[in-house]
């Protein structure tokens, strides 16, 4: 495993669980890969493994106490926060996850975390029932929403005697994820136009036609592009999400409004990703007054909306165009057809009937197809991780051949 030229600086937070012993191996792997690793332990972590073990392997003193003057002068908690290229918490207990999700900073690890601007990778490990607890799950969703990276726990025999999901992933897997997240700012110079969310097509002043898109996929793409150094213009339908910091965001409602906003941003973009679930149809008539309840069926006539992406495909002029395909059957065949018909460079196909894929959730399962004929089927992963995979593929496609 090789990582960049400058030695990346990792701050590893170790919270108290039996999986602490795997964090020891993780330090060894990261140091072997060329990282500088600084460990912060919680008090309960020190009940499982001694600081000396981490100190010996990392070659740095281990930090644990906020008010220890010797530690503060040798390490300095703000120094730790500032020095990190990446912050990793492994294992992350339910307790530490709860604290981070609720902004509690009552020990050294949570205080440094609060002060850091580095990306954060969290590897939860706990008893299966704790992991399934709805409060814990809500906390995880909250952490994902603010852009933290979460590793799914592994399944298997748990130290508490139960079998199921809750094991800390293998140190090799965590180290691999660290390497991926340490990626350089490789999208500098790109100006992405990204669309997200649904459209709403009004029927009358109180009703509309829409779909189940939450905007999460498009927002994840915007965040990933910004993280990797690109400029982002985000055109979004109505969502409950906070606009990604640093993106120029335009809010729209109907497909016609989305088309107008997209065409406005198109000329200054270098690439386009359409993750929005654009309404294919709109009502022919929009009632001025609320349609009243009546005894007889009423007919709703719909007319097609313009295909925005197809329009961009006909005018792409050197830009790289990436579409999405939300499919319920013949995933790759249908996606390949859209790739050709809309003159795209890449298409990300998601089978929206599959558990964990498509609309609304935090994860997706996608197959990427590109203009060279390559097909890459990806496993279930978070929308944040899929966004990074899409940009990796984008860069591959841009390489001169
Ligand atoms: O928002 P989330 O809840 O996170 O869900 C993510 C998602 C399921 C919406 C996303 O992953 C996705 O699949 N987006 C595309 C949905 C869609 O409209 O697919 P489509 O196969 O109908 O359209 C193909 C492509 O053409 C899409 O890039 C779409 O944006 C574009 N299109 C479609 C119709 C239209 N009139 N104009 C378009 O530009």
C-alpha cells in the first residue's frame, strides 16, 4: 500500500471496547503504509489495551487526558486537531457515537474531534442489540448527514456471545478505507454541474405529482466533488437536506425550472452529473383553485417534460456527461440504451427495487457503464462512498489513451 509523497497524518481515536486489540494491528498497518499515527485513547480504552502498546507501535506518545499538563505541552490538543489529514475512530462504541452525534466534548478524544476540520472515519463495534438500537441508528444517520464516513460493522461471532452484526471490520479493511479517503485533491480545475432530488409538478395550488427522491445521492456527489477540490453548481429539487457548504446552489421545483437552471449553469461547467429524478410528465392543465372532492372519477392528462440530459448530450461540446438510470428491470440493458441515446460518457445504473439501493436511503448499489463499453458492478455502499467511486471512474475516463 503506498500513499502520496507527504507523510499523511492520521489521528486514531480508540474508545473502550474489546475490539481495541484490532486497533493495535491497524496502527501497525498504517505505519507500514507510511502514515504518521497519533493515538488518543479514552479512559475505558485503557482498560483493554495499555497506552504503551500504541506508543511503541506508533512511535508517538499516546494522548488521553485533557488536563494533563505534561501531555498538553508535549502534544497539545489543538495541535492534534489541526495536524490530522484524517481522523479515524476505531473501535467506535455506542457511547462515543452518541457523544459525537450530540456535540458532547467531555474528554480529550471528543474535545479534539470537536476542534478538528479533518475528515472523520468512524468504525463502530458493539453488541448486535446495541447496534440495532433505533437511537444508535438515528445517531449514525445524523453523522452520515454531516458528511462523516462510516464503516459498516462486520457480521460474525461477537465477544458478548451473540452472533450477528457488530464486529469491528478487519484492520486491513479499515486501512484500505483510510487510503481511499486520503486521496489527493484530484478534481481541482473541474466545475461540476450536479442535479439532485425530485421535481414537483403542480396539479392545483395544494397538490403535485412527484417521486421518492430525497436528494441524498446528488448531495453526496456535490460534497465529494468539493472535498476533492472541484467547484460545484448544484441544481436541486425540493429536499430536506442542508445545502453543501461551498456549492453554488439553485433551488427549483418543476422539471421546466430545473431545465432552465441547468441550461444557465451548463456553459461554465466542465462536466455534468444528473442524479435528479426528473419528472418525465407534467399535468396538461394546472387548476387555479383546489380541485374539489366529487362523486365521479376525474381524468388526469399528462404531457411529457423535455429530456434535459438528452438536450445536454446534443450540445456537450467536450464536456463529460454522467447520467443516472433508475431501473426496475433489465438494469444494464436499459442503462446502456440511455447511455447511447443521450450521448453520455458514463451512466450509473441503480436497481431501485433492491433493498439498500436507489431512493431515499443512505446507501446505494450501482453498476457503472461507460462509453468505452466498460461495466463495473459495485456492491452495497454508502452514497458518499459511491460518489467517490463515480469520481474515480470519471478520472479514469479522462486519462489520455
Ligand atoms: O435522491 P435519492 O433519494 O438519493 O435517490 C437517488 C436516485 C435514485 C434518485 C438516483 O440514484 C437516480 O437514479 N437518479 C436518476 C433518476 C432518474 O430519473 O432516472 P431515469 O432513468 O428516469 O433518467 C435517466 C437520466 O436522465 C437521469 O440522469 C435523469 O436525471 C435524466 N432525465 C430524466 C428524465 C428527464 N425528463 N430529463 C432528464 O434529464
